[in-house]
């Protein structure tokens, strides 16, 4: 079983993209009436230059043995200008509820720049991933021009399904995620940092979406990637329909999910969880404007019923791929910016893409059995369609 699991981890981790023919059903495939116009891939990689890579770790079954498994975790890497670029981007960040971590944000706030990738993993692997990014940068010879590195590494907790205290993510896993980053379609669901995540008490993980503004609004693109691991079931609404109330069963449980053994160990508490959101755009925005954009991601969470509970780490970062070389100019750097009078369509696009990315994450994820036989069920597509049809919210 261990060999099979390692092979599975390697096969899932190697590509960061799939062909459209291989792609699982997404929200638009099911006819969910999302607002706005998506980019051609409906992914964060619709923003030119953005690359995404995953490293997925799946190993073992049955009883939790700390240090041995079962393992259900990984790492996701998002490069604003691609992994071969060392040109920082303007960025801003925001936390809606702070029971979580995103390293490097003090310098993002101070300098206005994001230097390097945004990495996402599990709560107890932030340190090793952070150090791995620095070593990766050093190995590629980029520290000759930059005297220090303060990587941005974010986390959500996967300790229900995963042996989180076993520290299974290594620096090699972080390197694999970074080295595999590329443009094109993005793998979603139980991959990368999202492997062991739970969203609205369904199986969660990585999701993405994008919006393209009308030409009269600038024609810019906004892309969003989420690692969703938050939410109480009864709050969940999709396209305005009370999905969480209509599909109240299929909550996380121990196998078997009925009978005497099912009550031997508690399942995941309903309010435990977090969400990391990365917003990318090619619109020329300055750091204070990008902080405003990052705040709007929270409205996308709210559309689905998220309330930023006390135990949730809801942390968002936004960056712009415009204004190339602005941080490298040693003199007076010429920069451009969208007027604040024209920024509202970008806010709207961020809200819409965030909402869709979260739904895509749940739709792409599959039912998973993890540590101590905890089962987390996938959001059933057929039942979701039935609920949307009941409330007249299903598109053509």
C-alpha cells in the first residue's frame, strides 16, 4: 500500500495542469448561473504570466500513527510572473479573521511588493516550506541581487484527514511544487495544499476562477485561486439556494458512519477551518488599491454563507502583474494606476471569481477517507443540481 500511495502522490503531483478533456465538472458545467464573464480557462492563469504548481502527498490508511500517517497533505505554489522571473509585483493583503498564518506579509505591507511565489500548505508545514523557498531562490542564483528573502507562505489546517503532527511535507515537496509550476488549466480539488481540506463540511481544497472586464471597463482580467477549508454546512448557499440546509447529511464521520463504532471519535468540529485566497490581475494597481481588492474577496466568501468564525484563518493577498520592473528601477520608477473612479468593476470581478472558485474547489474534490478512518464526503453533483432546480437557480 505504501508503494502504491507514493506512486499516486508522484503521479498527482507532477503536472500542474490538465487538458480540458480530463477536467472534472466545474460550476459552469453544471449550469450554476455565476455572474460575470470568465477568461478562456476560468482560472487564475488567465492573468498572463501567472503559473501554478502542486505537490500532492497521499499515503496510508487506517489508524493515525503520528509520524507514519495516514498522510493527506501537500503544497501549492503560485508565481505572479512565472517561476523564471525574479521581478516582484505590487501587492496588498488583508485578513478577515486572523486565526491563521501568512508569512512575509509585514514586508508586503511595508514595501508594497510581493517578492517570489505565494505558497500554500498545511498549518504545521509553514516553516519548512518557507525555508525551502529561500533555498530554492539561493540555488537559482537570485540572491545576488536581493540580500534577503521573506517568503509568503499561507496555511489551512488539515489535521482531520492528515497526520499533521507527523511533519510529512519536506523541502523537496515544496521544490517540486515550485518546479512544476506552469500556465494553462489548473488542477483543482484534493491536490497540493488542498489535499486534506474540508469546505462547508464537504471535501474541499484548491479551486480557481477568473473574470474578464468589458472593454469600456478596461478589459482587464482578474483571477482567483482559493484553498478552502472553512464553513458550517447549514450556512452554505450556492447561487442563492440554501444548499447546506437541503443537503444536511453527508457530514464528516468515522467509518463506518453508522453503528456503535461511529461514535468512538469526534469528527471535525463544524466551525474549525480557514480559507486562503490569492487574487491576481493585470490591471495596473498600486499596493493600497490591491489591499482594497483583497478585502473584496471576503464578500465572495460571504455570498456562499461564510461568516469568518472565531477559529477561522481568512487571509487574502492580491497582486498586479502590471508595472514590470517597478521595484528594480534605482531612480524614479515610472508607474501607472487605474483611477479609483474606475476600480469598482475590479472589485465586482474579485467577488464573482472568489465565489466561483470556492464552488469549483468543492465540485472537483472527491470523497476522501483519512486518519482514523475519517470520511469527508464530496458535494454530490446530482443533488446540487436538484437543489438549484428546486429554487429555480439552474442555468441552461
